[in-house]
């Protein structure tokens, strides 16, 4: 028996939605149809953030309480959906989703895509990121309030550099700050700039912020994940729904809003009305692109040098030993 379906207009294209009444977000009472219509409703914002970026899909075809399928390779798709070839640190390649129109998000949502995870570079120049990402990640014993304090310290550092950052909730307890860059530096350079920035925030908030890569060294602090600026690493995109029963959203906010907001204010049911009223509060992010020269100077002057890369990377030049401290063999002199 054929699955029930409806057809929805998505920016001038007709997208078929199968099993539209299937519950995807039990706590929010939201269905697959609600998910598809959500991405259409915030289409201008999500497309501004993800246009031309290789984007990975986190799919839950049976709803958020079922097992996820994380796809870097774009599944079989209509001819009008575009892809881009990406190279992983391993040297392997794949054709990833490359958003160019709102209908692409709707089509992917019908496949059960909840989260969209974009690269920091765009298709015209995949070797040079146009975004520096500050991923502020609460560790056990900390939460959004502590993350907010770290975010405002990061803003203070950026302000002294003459750089504007754009904050968003992560859709959980964390905060992301995106900074538009001139696409002139490699992923290695941008990652080094992220390390320098994170270390300066840590210096100003030693009791609360940490750059410790190994979890056993972080304690009850806020981890600033510098490795999210490495090649092939992604954070969830702006306006992306998260795979939670309550359907929270990674919500772009203004700095004034960040002072008092609660991440639970932004979900799949409330965000469409907010977007209809305010539009994309990050619409100015592309108005000016910034440089990272000063951050790279800070990095070069820091005798601590590089930090460990993620485990899926080959050994990188200048990288310290990639072994957690509790398992490291003592050096012998």
C-alpha cells in the first residue's frame, strides 16, 4: 500500500511529503509536515547561512527518538538539487548537499533530516573558510548561563580586535558565535586563529573557560571547541532544528537578546512566528568580512604551540602527542 502524502510549495517548487502526520517531536507534538513547513518558513535565514556550503545531513526518518543516520554523502536526489565534491582528512571524497534554494531543505526534511551541518567554506573556494566559529560548549556541572558569560567575554575580545561576531543558541545548552572572514586563509590558519581567541578568553576567565581538549582536564568549565574550525568539522547550522523531543532550534539572536534569553524560547513551533515578525536577525553578517592577522600573531607568539586535532585526522605538522594525559607514558630523560 502506497504511503500517504501531500504536496507543498517550497519557493516555487512542489515538494512531496510522505507520511506527513508522522510524529517527529513527541514533546512538541510536531509532525514531519511541521518540520518541512518549518524550514520553508525560515527559508530566507537558513539559506543565507548555508548557501553554497557543503552540508551534512543528520536524518531521523522515524522521528527524533529513533536512531540517527549521519550522512556526509548526498543520497539519490532530484536533478535540481545541487551537490559539491568535498575531500575528507583521510583523502577520500564525497558529493555533499550544496544548498542553493529553500526547496532543497524541504526535500531533505522529507527524508527525515532534522539537523543541517554546514562547512565553514563555500563552493567557490573550499580551501579557504569564510567563517570563524566559536563553539562554546558547557561541560557537566555548567549550563547556558555560564556559556553566556563566556560568550560576552569572547565578544569583548572581538570588539578590541574591531571584529563583529553573530551569536546563536546551539539548540541545547551551548552558544555559537559566527564571524564572517575574508576567504584568504587556510583551514589550518583559521583553526590557529580560533585557538588564539579561545586562549585569550580562557586567560580572562580562568575560573570558567577552558581550552583543554581532553575531557578529563576540563572540570566544571565551559569548553571552547577550537577544533570546530578544522577541515570537515561542522557545527549545526543557523535555524536548524535539533533532534530533541521538544524540537529546539539553533536560533540566531542579537547580543541584546542573548543577555536574557532562554534557549527553550526557540523551537519548531515558536520560531516561524518570530521569523515572520523579525526576519533574519543575522541578515547583516555578510555586510563586512574580517581578517585574522592579529589572532595569528597571538598564536605565533604563544610558546604552547598547537593543540591536538580530532581523532579522525592524520598526524598534523606541529601537533602535540594525541593521547589523553592519564594514558600518556612518562617521558624519560
